[in-house]
C-alpha cells in the first residue's frame, strides 16, 4: 500500500480505537456486527450473480475513499474508509446503463425473470437466513421461556429475600411447605402469611438451600387508609427510629394518643418519613399482606434441534408480522406527519402522566443507525441472550424493509422484473422504461434521507431510554 492508503487505514483504526475508548468494547462489537450484517446481504447478491453468470465488477466493504483493493478475475475486492455497510456492483442493473455489447448477455437486465428475481431477493433472503440461524442458536443454547416456571430476576435490598441469601437467578421451590412452581402460586403463599416464620426452600445451580425467615409485610389499601400520607404497597421500616417488627406491635405503639415518626419504603420511590397520629388500626388480616422482596424473570429451558425448528419458525413469523405492521403504520400519512410533528413540537408537557405517556411512545419510534447502535450496545451490556435477540430483530426488519417495492430498494428491482414478466407476451419480452421512474426514485431517496436525518437528530438530542 502507498502512503495515502496507509494514512486512510490508520484513520480507520483510529476511529475504532476512539469508539472503543468512548463506548467500550461492546460499542465496537455492535458496529462490527452491523457491518457484518450488511456484508452478508451483499454476499447474497454476489453469490447469486456469480452462479447466474452475471458480471460483478466490484465488491467492497464500506463506502467513501478506497483504503485498499485487489483484482481477482473481473471483480475488484476491497475496503473503504466509512464502515457503514458493503456493496456489490452488478453490470446492467437498469436499462439506462451503457454496456459493452460483447458482455450484454452477462448483464442483469439480460437475464431470465427467475434469475433476476433471485438476485434481487438474495439480500433479504440472507437476512432471513441469518435470523433463522440465530433463533435456532438461541433456542438450543438459551432456550424457550417455560410457561410457568420462573427464576428470581431481582432482589429488594433489606428484604426477607436478601436476608436469607436469595440472589438473582435462584429458583424458589417452596414457601412454608407450599410449592411455588409459578410466580402466582409463590405470590399467594407469601401474601397469605405476613409476619409468619416459615421455611424457604430455593435452588441455585442445582444445589438446594433451606432457610427459615419471617415473611415481611406491606400495607393493603385498607391498612394504608388509616395512615395519612402512606399508600397501599408501602413497607414500614421503622417507628420512632426502632425497627418495625410486625403489624400487631405497630398497632399497639400507635394507641398511646401521640404522634409517631414512621419510616416507610415505597416501591420505585425509596424511603419516606411521615408523622402519624396514633389511632385505632384494623387487624393484620385486613391491614397487611406478605412481602418477600423478589421480582420474577422467565425460566428458560434449552430445546433440542427437532423442537427448536418449529419454535424458530413460529417466532420468526411473529417478528415478521410485527415488522410489516410497524412499517405500514410508520409510512402511513398519520405516521409520517406524526413523526415529523413530534420532532419539531415545542409544546410544554402539562403533567407527569402526559410526559410518561409521551416517553413511552418515544421509545417505540424509528431509530437512526446511531440509535440502533446505542440500543445494541445496551442489549449487549445486558447479556449475550439479549444481544442475539437484537441481531434477530435487526435482520428481520432490514430484510422486510428492503422488500418494499420502490427503487432504489431491492424490492423496487423485483417489482420492475415482475412487471416486465407480466407484460411479456408470446415469447416477446417487454422492457420497462425505467427513465419514467427516476423522479419517483429521487422522491423515495429524498424521503428516506430526510427520515434518517430526523431520526438521527432525535436520537442525538433525546435518545429513548433503553434501560
């Protein structure tokens, strides 16, 4: 390589090192994954073109200035400076391209309808194949959610669960001798026994543990109604600085006719302190319910190859339908105008509830490539399983979006080939005048670029919360 190529290569390496420094190793993995996805897309086109005898003149990873390249046969292979995908150049992709008559028979436009259709669909087919392979890997290595079994997904600090040593990933088998296969049965066993000293049986990595503990208590709606400022679901932590023991003792303290300093833990809000005047309180059966201090996560069971195949196609179908519906909603008149309007609106949000609703809607909007990369980074940080699902979703969405029957997307080329085939009669091939589609193509390109810019702008100034 010459000096200029060496300089460009150093810039590319420097860009990846900067990305690793700013976003961590996971950011580099996400970017390389996205580049690899589009590389396989173009590889699909390349393989079908070569198998069909078409001329392929270029196959590059990246865009922009060329870093290095080499020729093998009639094709130039290489790397370019902007790692935003890949591309393959097949001769004669439209009827306006000037081609040497000696190789006209090897152009895309000269091929039969099945060959042209196979080439245009190969990119999306590659995405779908990658998604199916990833789904099989997920189901065989990680598994499918069990319909009833559950594991501990989170542990509340200073709760009964944390005190007996339960950690994330454990499976609680029974409470007070009552089996808890489903989270509903566990919740019932706990809520019906507030303040009781019970045996807790749980499992970790195949090893069973037995612990005895007092089930915690949280206020019911009726219990909270007697305590001003305190709400249903709150957990009393202390009274006048002394640790809370049980509702019976708490009730006896509040019968002396004076004010008491009550500290409570409110889910999602943290600790709060209230001055409560002593009053007559209801019995514990009405005032409190049991509280253990864990949140559930679905339990996964790996499938064998035979069982993973139908599960894969079922899930692939669900994701595909959701992607089609999402694209249809977004590109509807209401979807596009709403997307633009939400970007430039400056109206104030009048309430916390409205803000929360708008925030939820924001999380469901279209992401730019930057936003998708940030989402992938968050998914990877949460674990390999989540990241594999991210790659599945990306492949299915891109594969379906690419089939939209408008140029310059592959679906546009497939639509033209199909239209020509339908218009052909008695062995005489009909050739569409693609020059008439140039204005429409530029409109499509302009709209897509505009959407990409707006999505990037929104992701930079107000990236959705990925958790």
